[in-house]
C-alpha cells in the first residue's frame, strides 16, 4: 500500500517523500576486494542526490546518505553485478555488525513551515519532542525551516507538524539554506 500525502506542490507518494528528506540507507554487498569496493562506491556516488558513500569491506556494509530512496541505491549496486540486499535488523548478525539495533536509520528531515514568532517555534518543538528517537530539533524562523535529526520516519515528523495547524511541506531538495559566513 502506498501512502500519499497532500503538499503545496500536489500529491506525493512514499518515494517522492523520501527524495525530499536526507536518508541513510544501509546495504549488505558482496565485496571481495578493493576493486569491488571502488566499483560500488563510484556507482553510488554518481546516483543523483547522493551526498556520502561509506564502504566497509570487512563488514560487507555500504552506507549511503543523501536525497535518495533505498530502492534507488539497491538498483544502482545491482547494476554493478554485485549481490546486494537492504540491511535490516532481521538480517543482521551480531558477529558481523556488533549490534542488532531495531531503530530506523539516522535521518535528517527538513521541513518548510509557516513560522511567524517564538510562539510558533515553541509549538513546533513541543510537538516534535514527543516523537521517540528524535536527537535534535533546529528551528529557523527567518528561513521558516525546521530540521529534525534522529531515528525517525519522515512521514511521522510531517504528520506531527501538520497537527499543529501550521502550513508544512518537505523542504524543496534543490533549495539551499542561506548561511551567514563571517
């Protein structure tokens, strides 16, 4: 079943929502040597939206971070001819990975929210603080941007903010934040 949400840009399905949030995707890839490592890292680095690729031959683990979906990463690695599967706590081995955390991957969710004052900011922070595994909440009133970091589901974050009555959408992936350089 595909969940569809309304946004100011129209209807978005689950894949479109994932592409609007920075995701961390963990893959198990059959890596035999440095050549395999290089091939996989190069292929994933060329995938649109990828910000970072970490490859560990020892654990056979590849971690991809960016505006991507797990399906995009899986397909890209499969095209290299390597055996690949999505890492989940169910296919993890304590000996292989050292842990079997059942948490969602660390995700950065960026939202554009109609914020007008400190009261708006407090309302948003209070709503988001109730979500389990939120590690950090940053609210920038001037940019009207809310950034949530944690082991969270982006859809759940969006729903929580929507319930505050504020206008909200995923931060447009092509829109860069303004920063003041000193």
